C-alpha cells in the first residue's frame, strides 16, 4: 500500500515593513551614523580648550585671543569678588582646565595656594604678579583694590602674560594667537584713548563709591576716589561723618554702588549729601562696552556737579 504524501507547510513569511516603519528605520540609521561622525570628528579635531577665569571681564579678553576656547567664569553672577566662597565641586572642576587665569581678587586667596594641586595639568596665568597696586594702598584719596581691569592701560600690560600662557598650549597656532593678541592691544589702546578723552576735563574730581573698585581707573585718568566701605566692614559713625564732610567739600552729587553692594549705607550717605545713587558694575562681562559706559557716566555726572558749583 502506497504511503500518503507528506504535506509540507509553507515557511512563515516575515511581515513586510510599511512606509512608516521604513521612514523610522532610516531616521534611526541616520541618527546613529551622525553620532558616529560627530564622535569621529571630536576625536580628530580635539575638544575645545577649557580656560577658567576668576572674574567675568576676562572672559571677553581670553576669547579675543582664543575665540574657540570654552571659557568658564568661576565667580557666579551677582556674587562679590571679595567675599564669594567657591563650592568644593567648583574647585574640583579646575582639574579639567587647561588654562587658569588669576587676577588677584580677594576670593582667590583661600585656594590659590592649592591651585597646583587642584589643577595639576593647567597652565596658570597669574596676573596679580604684574599688578603692583593689588597689594598696596596709596596715600591720599587714591584707593586700590584688585580691580586692575578697570584701566584699559593696565590690561594692555596683562595681555603679554595672557598671550604667553595661551602659546604654551599643545597644538596651538602661535602665529594666530600673536595676531589676535595684537588686535586686542589695538582695541585696548583705542579704549584707553576714548576714556582719557572723556575724563580729561575732570582731572582732580572726586568719585564717591560704596566699594573701592576704581583705584586703577582713577590713577590712570587722574581723578580721586573715596569709598564708604572700609576693608570688609561698615564704617564707624565717626568715619561716616568724615566721608560725608569730604564729599560735601568736593561738591559730590552722586554715590556709586554695585549690584553686589548693600544699599542702606550708600542711601544714608546720599541722603546726607542730597545726592543721587547710580549703579555701576565693574564685573560686567561685556568689558569694552562697560568700561566706556562707566567713563561716560562719570563724565556726565561730573559735568553736572561742575555746573552746580
């Protein structure tokens, strides 16, 4: 008897992709390939140079010489460069920096001695070494704090150090760095000329501010400064009376404050003088525009004071 023929089941067919599925697969493949290309280019070209600066005005100055750098400002917006205390995580982050730029401001003091341990591989550019008046007070009304960037002429002298530090980076185009540094010097020289032109008619005038941040500016352009704050403390009643008397004798009609300053003491002095309170910010990151705006504000107010006398 002949055996019955075996029935062969057809093989299971894979479901066909519809148009929507095909588009999704193509998108995923495109994303995957794009990511691979990005990783390849990152490894090929290298990550951006990471530079850490202690105060905002130097961000623009570093970027002028090294425009592709990733510049991090250690001081957060709205904080005082005298009293701010960086978080441990911020200081630990210095280990990733390739360049660290110090300016001599007070908040650097507790940790600058440990900087070599915090950033063992970084090039350290210490601008405070070139700033003679960061450590010494002068006689008379010239008051000096570690704010040398307020004088474009002082920054001109610092550009040499910044340029030299950046040129130590591995693989950097030293000719391009030199060319950009020269362009920065030209901009600073022009800013110095503009500020000098604005303030020349007011040599010898007195600027009354809450915080002593304008010593470098005053020394360069030959005006006097007087501050309400004495060191890190409020003035005594006797000191406050002396400040008000000096300001009255000079015909001061403006008290300058910063966003980080407490308002009460400045307001009391302004009321005693029947003066206005004007806010300036030496820590503004837009360096060139800010320095010029401060000079214009001083010139405008001194012109009004002169007319009132």
